C-alpha cells in the first residue's frame, strides 16, 4: 500500500516554522499503527532508518502528557550511536500524537512532531507526520527527512509482518 505524499514546506506555510510533512498509507488498522508509535516493544522494531537498528533495551515510553520517551539508534558493527528523546505534548489515542524530538538533554527545546492517524477503512490507515523546527534537508548528509522516510519503510514492513 506504500503510497507516499511528501510536502517539504507545508508546515512552514501554516506555522511559519521550517519543517516538512510526510503522508503514508499503511495496510494496517489504525490501532496497530498507533501501537507502533507507543509500545516500546514495537518501537524498537522500526524506529530507525533502514541501515540502523534500535535495541529494545534502549527504548522507553512514559505515554502521558509531559512524559518522556527515549531510544538509541545504532549502526551495526560500529560504536556509532544516536540517542534520541522527547516529551509527549498531546495524546489522543488512536487519532493524534504530538511530541518533541531531539537529544536526551534537549527535549524541551527540540523540534516538534505532530502525527495524525486517519482510518481509511478497517484495515488501512493514513498517517500524516509533520516535523517543525528543522529545515527540509532532503538529500543532505544526515538528512532528517530522508531518515524518517526510510524509517517509515521499516514501519511498513513491521506492520505487514
């Protein structure tokens, strides 16, 4: 079902902040897609670009407004790690999730993610992912846009397995 719609500057148009939006349709019920974003066991399976891994022991999620989440992406076979953390800002299961996304010591001043989960039908979900506070850097080294797009490829595989 891999239908992508990407708008590099749509969040900038509506908020004045730099950012990007990625829309993906998944062949999975909305509750399953929601669980992929909120269950540490499932988050560890996909919350990384295709060339990295996220060890389960590095993932935590205190799913409440003000609660923190953490995960660490790793490049297999190296000592390179990318610790990531944020604070939950809005939780409306299974429809919407807002949080900050940054480094563990910088969760309150980090870019903001807003995700809407729309039920297409009982077995299909449209996810609208908007990241603000970071420029669209598609194609650059260490691109956040390309990293999230790749992670959503991993998510699609997780949801269909």
